[in-house]
C-alpha cells in the first residue's frame, strides 16, 4: 500500500458508488428530492476527483486484473482499520435500537466480521508472499485476457 487507499483505488470506489446510486433510483418509497440530492453529491465527487478518477480509469484499462486485486486487498485492510470507528458506532446503534432481535443480529454480525478479519489479517501477515504470488501470478495465469503487470 504505497499510496493512500482513497487515491489509489478511487476509480473502483467511484464505480461502486455509481452502481449503488443507480440502484437508488430503482428503490421505491424514497422521495425524489433525496434521490436527486444523493445523485448531485455523487456528481460533485466525480467533478472534484476527476483527475484521480481519470488516472485510475486509464490504469484500470491498462491492467484491470492487478487494479482489481489491489482494490480488494486494500478494501479488506481498510475495513480492518475502520473497525476502530465501526465498533463504537455499532454499540451506540445497538443501545438505541428498539428491536432487540435486530440489535442482537447487528452485534453478532460485527463480532463475526471482526473475527473473520482478524483471521484474514493474521494469515496474510504470516503468508503474504505466497498469497501475493498466488493472486498476482498463478491466478492471473488462469484467467484469460489478464495482462501481466507492466
């Protein structure tokens, strides 16, 4: 992770955000004002980060496989690091949630997510060379049209 995650993988985040904004437009029960506002916020981010997004787009076109693997790997690390933020927020939501079943399911989900991320993180720390070789070399060789890194 040489560059900050939000700059290195911004194209992938914007693509994901664009798909979710598109899904929002098909969701019934939400007022049109909020759909337009959410879309305008998305458009603002497209404009604000245009240079980084265009660099990310051309990088993706040049080598989509490596960019996708980097994004997924960094997404796991980003989620692991953001658990410091998610845990207190989730515990506040659990405390104020009216539905006891929903509160327990939310707490169970975060506990299981945390344990899975700890396991993934520890495994990656001890076996990072083998894992990187598998994803960046062996798996790439099995996928058609995946270009080797330049």
